[in-house]
C-alpha cells in the first residue's frame, strides 16, 4: 500500500525579519554612496571609521580648525603650523614643562565607604555552622580528656539522671533507692541552676544593652546621613502623632514636623537603617485612614478626610541639619518658610506643596 503523504506545516517568518533585512540593505547603500562622494571630492584616503554615518552627513569644521587647536593657531588656520607661527614653544604658549596636579578633594560620605570596606566574615549555611561547632567541641573534649589522662585535671563526676540511675550506681541504688533518688534529684537541680547562672552572667545589663544599641546607631550614622521627606494630609490624631514622635526618638532620628492647616510635612534624618525602619512605619505600619480615638469613639466629620502619607523625597546629606526632633505649628505660609529658612531648607516646602500621589510610583515597592 502506498505511504500516506503528510502535509507539511506552514513556516511563518518571524515578525520584523524582512524589515531588518531592508534596513540593513539601505544602510549599506548609504555607506556606499557616502564613500563614492568622498572619493569624488578628493578625500579617498579617509578611513571608513571617520565617516559619521549615524547622522548621515559629515560635520564641518568650525572656522576651519578644530576647537582644541584654535588656541595655538593665531590666524585660525592650519597654515600657521607649517609656517612656524603656531604657539607651541613660545613664552605665551599653553604648553609648558610643568605638570598640573589638581587639589585633592575628599569625596562626600568617605566615612561610609571606609566603613563598608571592612572585610566581612564568610557567610556560612546552617549546616556548615553546625559542622564547625561539632568539630570545635570535639577538639575541646579531646583536649580535656588528655589532661585528665595525664593527671592535670580531676575526672568528672558521673552525670547521673533518673533515667540512668540504676545503671550508673548499681548496687547502691538497689540497697537504698530513696536516698539515691533524692541525691540524684539534687544533682539534676544543681546542674540546671548552674546552667541558669551561666546564662545570667552572659546576659547584658540594662546599661550595657543601651550602650550596645547606641553603638549600633552611631555606626549606622557614621556610614552617612540619609534624609526623607513625607507629606501627611492630617496628623491631628493623638495616637498617630505619638507614634511619629516616639519612633523617631527611639531610632535616634532628628528632624521637624510642621503642622500646617492644609497638610503636615515631616522631615527626618539619620542613619540608613533607622531611616528604612521609619519609612516602613510611615508607609506601611500606620493605618492613616483609621480615625478611632482611644476611648473608642469615631472622629468628627471635619477630620474624616482621605488621610494618607506620601513619600515626597529621600536622599543623602553631608551632615545633619537639625539637633533634635520637634513639632512646630504654623498658621501662615510665610511663618512656615521663615522656620525652614533657619535651616536652609525652604525647597522642602516647595517640594511638598507641588507633590502629587502619582509622583510616588514605586515608593512602597522599595520597602
């Protein structure tokens, strides 16, 4: 029986294939046309790389010379070079035997780069950390056993528990089990108390813990001062006002909160980690639409507006502009600008005034 012939499937060319081929042919024709025009003009020695095919034409020289050659040519023509009129070795020439060394200027936030350049320890997985711990403890146990074998340390007392009491003590446990059980319970309680005492010794005191937290904040600030600017429609709620103030103080931030009749502007500055945590508080953790008071009552109709917090701007500064975090109430725009003028931050008000919610694209994605 004859074999059945299968119909061949249609093979479509990918989109834009013939357009790209046509564009390539046109560019090759354009290059060839430019090459012919140059050869006809007597510039046959010009290399192909010198053709400025991108713009479709060759840029004419300004005044007949290049701009970097103009200061050395008195008549602004290259004939001065062949006539020994160029200012190359003369006294008023720009070319001298001296080498200009620019004054070194320290780049901004050099401290942050120096702090981040410290070598970091190798990051290990959980399995690798457990393996190193087992090896370290095995070495310590082996060293202790060697000292006991040499008589440098007394042997450890047997670790008796209720589970192995009969096996460890043997005949003594059979003769007087009640006394042995009481003694074993005392040993178990003593071991537990020793474990708790050892943990209590390692535990930091209140002053040491505060000093450790402050040290971390200082290290964060040493890497660079970061600043963020927020716009809040309404900050009259006492609970939200307390969170804005208390978190700024706990994170070691400085700044200012300007209470204006139409909206509130918040400026905070500090270390990068503290600013990131404060940003999460302002944009994620606080529910600005919740107007419930502490006594369970709802806010008045005047304050039930579409309340929200917007991140206007965030960046980095050379140094702090404020000494503490404070609230200032302002009734007029002139008074508010006068307050910001003390710190040289009048432009913050202009940014907050002209900012719209559409400008805050992706601000919450970078949390």
